[in-house]
C-alpha cells in the first residue's frame, strides 16, 4: 500500500463533535482499562520475539498467487500464539477467530501475506542494529508479526472483548492479486455479510496515519503481436518490440493531473524468444490510478488511444509484408474506489486513540485491502503496524525495529482494535 | 541461419577455371559412381522414415542451452541409423565418426540441435498433406533427419570413402548459444585441429545455395537499473522501464546502410516485479549484424551512444530524488566474420554438384555454424537440407516435404559430401 496524506483533523472534529465525543469516550475507556496497561507491558516484554517472527515470515517467499507456503507457516504461528481453530479458506486466506462475549459487532483485522517480489528473490534478512533489510520485510511481514504479538498480549492480559475478533493473514493484496483475498472474504467466504468493521494493518509506520479512502485503479496487460521473423532475414519488418518501445515512450509522457493525484506505471515487461528473432509478442503490465473515478476514466481513455497510436505508427514506419502489428489491451485488475467517512465511528475511534498517544491523526487515501469493504459500505480503515522504514516494493526495503517507536505503533493499533471491540 | 544471396557463379568460373575443372571432375566422378546411384535410390525409398524422424526430432524441445534431451535422443537415432561409437562431448554436441580408408582429409558435416524457442513452446507438429508445421521443424530438425538418412544410404549402398566423415548434431547455433558447439569442437574438443573441411546443413531449401561467408554479429544484454519504488507513492521518479522504452524507440530509428547489409534487432525483453512497482531493472537483448566489420563497429558505436542518451534523458525528464537510472551494456555474443573463397575446392565442388543436378549455385553470406571454421581458415560451407519452407524463427514455421524437391536437396548435399570425401 501507499498512503496519500490529507490533513483533515480539524475537519473531523468540527463537523462531527458529538460522534467524536462518543468515540473519544470509547477510546478512553479502552485505553484506561487496567488490562490495557497489561497488554502494553506484555508487548514491550515480548518485543524480541516480534523481531524474530518478522524475520521468520520475511524469509518465506510469498509472491502473488504463491502465498501458500507462507500461509501454512503463518497458520501455525497463529496457533502457537494462542489462537484456536485457525483455518485456511478456499482462496488461501489464513483465518482464526478470537471469541468475545458476542455482545459487539464482529471485527476483522488483517495483514496481507503476499509481497510484490517474484519467486527466486533473495528474501534473506540482513540485520544492522535495530534495522532489518529485505524485500517485503515492512510490506507486510511486520504487520503479520504484529497480529501475532497482539493475540499473545490479549491472552496474557486476559482481555475479554464484547466483539468476536477475526484475525486474518490474507492473500492477494499486491498487484496482480487484485485484492482476491478480500474479494473472497467479503463476497463469497463463510464470513460474508458477518464482518461489521474492518482494519487492515499495512505497512510499517509510526501509527498516526488512517487510510480512510481507497484509490481506484485499473491494471492492464498490453500485448503487441506481430508476424515475428529472423533478425537478419526479416530486418525492416514490423516488430512488436518497437511498437512496445514506442508505446512505453508515449505513456511515459502522458499528462496527468497532480490533483486529483493520478498516476501510471509500467510494472513488468516481457516477450520474445531469442536475440536473433523478431519477437511475435511483446507485452507490458500497466497500472493506472486516480483519486477520482472521472480522472481515472480519462487517463484510461488516453492510455488506450496511445497504445493504438503506437500500433499505427509501427505499421506505417516498417514493412508489413509478412504481417501487421496488432495490440490487445486486457483488463487484469480493477480495484474499486471506496471511502469510510472521516466522521464515522471507526475513523473517529482510531483518531481518538492516536490522540491519546500524543500524535496527530493524518488521514489519507491509498489502494489497500480496505478498498473492498469500503466499496461495499462496510466501515474500514487501514492503519500502520508501527516502527519506521522505507523503500518498500524495492530490493532495498528496510524497517527500523527501534523499540520505542515500534512498540508505540503496536499499542496504537491494539488500542484502536480494543476500543472498537470493547473490553469487558 | 539466414542467407543473403550473391549471384557470383560467373565470377567463380572465370577466375578459377583450372581449379574449377579439377573439382568438376571430382564431382563428376562421385556422382557417376554406380554406388551413388544406389545411394539416391535408397534415399527415395527411405523418404517416409525421413518425414517421421523430422517430426520425432521436432517434438523434442531444444531451447538454447537445453538441448540435452534432444541430444540424447539424437545420439540414439544416429546409432539406430548405423553409426557406431556415437558420443556426446563435454559441450553437448552429438558426434559419431564413419570411417573411410583414411586416405582423405577428415570431413565434418553438422546440423544444429537447438531452436530459438523457449521451454514450454508447443512443438507438436501439424501435418497438412506434405507440409509440416511446427516451431523448429525446418530450422533445423529436417537437417538433423537428413544426416540420419545419409548414413543409412551410405551403408545401404556400401559406400567406402577415402575420408573419415564426422557426423555432428551440435548445440548452440542459435542466438544466445553463440556458436558454443562449434567453438568447442574446433577450439577445445578431441577433434580440434583434425577437421580439414566442414559442411553445415542449415536450414531447409532446394539445395542450390552455398553460404560461403559468415556475417559478423555482436549481441548485447542492455540493462537499465534504477531505484524502483511504489507505482503510486513514487510516481514521478525515474523508471528503467521508461529508459528502456525510449532506448528501444531510438534504436528502432537508427540509420543503417542497405549495402553492406547491416541490421539490428530487439529480440527479448524483460524486467520488473509487479504491476504496482516501478521496476528496479528493465532489460533487452539486442542483435547487431553487418556484412562488414567496419559497418558493424559503426553500428555498435551508434547503438551504445543511443543507450546512454536514453539514460541521460530519463534522468532529466523525471525525478532522481530516490536514485538515478544507470545502464549496463554487456556483450553476450560475438560471432566472427569469416569467408571461404568462392574459388576454393570445397565451394567449387559443391557448385559443380549443384550444376550436375540442373540448378545454378547461389552464393551467400549468413551467420551459421560455419562462421567458426571460416574464421579459423578451415574450408567451410553451409548447404541447405532440401525441400522448401518458410517462417523460421516464428511459431508459424513450416516445411514442405514434397518428395521430388525433398529428395533432390538431400541428393545434392550427399553428392557434395561424397565428392569431397571421395568414393573408393
């Protein structure tokens, strides 16, 4: 995930003073509960294990659609952290419920299992002082480990909640996964229609960001096809590689507005059989996002036009004697827009908890697992898992597990969860 | 392989009348030998098996560097065709010798095992009448099958040659293989310094083309590297994908002379981890060829400059706040120039045989296995394996096994081999 921040604190507390007051009270009740003190003490004491588990999770590869190995290990880690009845659903999500008294609404809290990195990526963690370096370590291994320490802390402090809490390690948050884990959970799985509130922990960060709106995105596989041929013998014939190169260049210069923030990306490219053959196919995967549906649609229209222009130009510049270039633009991802109002109880509760920890809540929009419930009208937010870090989605990804900042972030997330779930 | 044709028949016979006369005699002696009649009769009779074996070979995948499975099967086919002592050398070439009286120079005849197609390509042969459709069927399965029928025909006709003949199914002719099979054979293997003449059969064709010159080529892996990042969060930062797109576009417009024929090709592209990440690496494999060293060097210089321009432009257009784009241009293939003089005995003999079959020899230059011996000053030519066909290096590759044309091509190649090896 990535959050675009909007400083709307003032807005929230001016528009919704009464609701804010109520949520503030709920938050204070949870945070001042003597057992929450015990929760925090446990988290501080158990922090070394969190570090070890973050490393352990990171070092099990979890490319999109290949989360099974990490899922199996994570299910076992949930069990060892005290969660009874952990299952893996038909889509591959790891799910376990911690029963409350049943007098509150069912709350789900999730961290995604998948990373953006393909099979074979070196996921060995390098440790330098309190810093951990590895692809995926902060997005989202740390959050997965945070769910584990939360469960242990709740048990250690003998916390009984009003709500049942569903702990989830889900598949398909990144890229091609297209939120398949969430789509299954909310639209087809056994908890469909039963989850009343949703928190996603994603990724690291101090704990004061609340993602309450989901950026819409469309993803495309663009495939240029042509007759192919021998590099020397068919020189001068059209090539899908040149059409693709031209298409990338055109896309890279596509004008998009800064506000509403609208972006594009060429993520993966491929195609061709050998250095001495004109490819018969060259392709790229493109991500287009915007804060508004209108700008997203506009960007997609322009993008589609540019792809066709690249084809026309290639067929004009070189010979089509052995065949023409054609293009297929296929939708491979469609993440819905969604929003949880800043004045809604879930957002106000999280904001009140953040306030109590001496930070100022920062609202933002992003594309996360929360997009799905948000789009369905189910109150949902994405919170940070604590600590600091950077360079996620790159091989240089890192997080700092420095204890004070790490623990505070976990306390914020756990406090928000308990304020919503109600401590009995 | 691909041959550029040069009609130099007149040249050959004006410049070298005496040598031509001698070779013509050698050719006539072989072709008029009663046992060569038996050879041709056998080839016509055994043609159905040739078709079956062409299919059988084609349907065993043989991507560059992954020829081992086909090599093993081919070694067994050579044995079953009557060649004793078939071995696979350390590079993966299948080699078997057919002993002569030892009174002639050692002659090697080879067909390459490898195709340009990657693992997983559908290599099932589709048959329509006398036509066979499949990737690699004509380049070079047919030639491999022709070596088998040759051996059987020589045995059936009880042909005893003066020369020992080395039959070879070799690795590494295509693209990335970079002629590794031939480099090993001529520079390191146990037949190093012992092969005095070389014929490559590659690919299909009526039999009247003689490739007597090797086009030089250089191949490069061009890798653009950058900091990577999140598609939404780091939007506006430099991207190796955009640098690559720009580089492809620039290369596609690079001016090259028609004469001497000079070509370039973007063969394979790749890079990137997921649709929603800015890649940290995007790459392409480029092939540059020319008929002259001077033009090849010139094209390589321009190409290198264009790659650097693409980097400079990307670093100028977008933000380098998280890091800059860099490029690595790595030489991955270097095929030497080479030539066997049109007036040399091996070329004149082949030309005389072609004449005898009522065709006119057409000389040409190409990049084939013969480049290696040519470059070392060992007389070498590349001949066709007979039949007709088209679209090699594409998924639509096909050959026509129509008997008359197919048999004639085999007879030409076998006749040339026997004229050089001398029938006792």
